[in-house]
């Protein structure tokens, strides 16, 4: 979790955001237990995560995803139940 408040720029601008009460209740119950000094700090951190480029997948992960796609296209897959049965795993 990042605790940077403004990434080197100390000028803050206030914005108004409307959220459903149920979401606000979840934010109110989570920000302090996650180690933030304030609800505003937690929301700023979430907004920074939202605007940052998503993490790139490794070449190995991309290759595994491609293999999975090919297996699905070739109908070379099994159900979870069949996989558990083949591996001798209990439900």
C-alpha cells in the first residue's frame, strides 16, 4: 500500500464525489484498519492505483494464457470434477 499523499506535489484540490451509502460504509470500515491516516488518504491511494498503468503480465503468463485459449478452442479441456477425479482429489 502506498502512503504517498501527492507524489511530490503538495498542492491539493478538493473534489466532490457521490458514492452509494453501502460503498461509503465499506470505506469507513476499511480505511483505518488498512493503515491509512485518513479516509481521504485511502481514497487518494485508490485513485492513484486507478490511473496508473496496469502491471504487465510476464511472457510466461502470456504464453500460458495463449495455451489455455488454444486448449479451449480445440475442446481439449476437462471439468473441475473430472480433473479432481483424475488427480485423486476429494471435493
